[in-house]
C-alpha cells in the first residue's frame, strides 16, 4: 500500500493557510497565527506515523498490528504534546481558529489518503 505522505502534508498546509486566512479576517493577526498553528499540529504527527509504519515489521499479521499500534500511539503522543506546547506558550491564541484548523486538518488527512494517485 502506498501512503501518500507528501500529498497529505501539502493538503494539510493548504488547509491550515485557508483557516489562518479566515482566522486573520475574524480576529486579526492572532487569529491567523492560531489557525496556522492549529493546522500544523497534525503535520509532524502524520509524518512520524508514516515513517514508523514504513520502517516497521510486516512479516506477520501480529507484527503488522504491533507496528500500526506503535505508530498510532506515537502520532497521538506528538499531537498531545504539540497541543500542550502551543496552548501553554502562545498567550494570544484564538481558540476557535486554532481548534477549527486542527479538526479540519484531521479530516483533510483522511480525505487525502482516499484520493487515488
């Protein structure tokens, strides 16, 4: 199975930029930054997931399942840490723009996987 990492990253960055533009229109510069940061939370997590799946063992069904679980745990851990980092360090965060971009990029990543090459 081909995992379209580059396409997912591009779609997520584009979705982040669009949400950032709406956030900027809605709440000014802090809204734009919040929207972009919210969308970018999912990008490194998806890349780490893809790398761990690619490097993982697929010799048997059990090994494949362990690889997928490890990759998913790593992805969730990275997302939680990045959410914590942004929410605790950026004082001017606009929560609506931040979480809207976060949710949209989750859906965009799933849609990008389903698109054929």
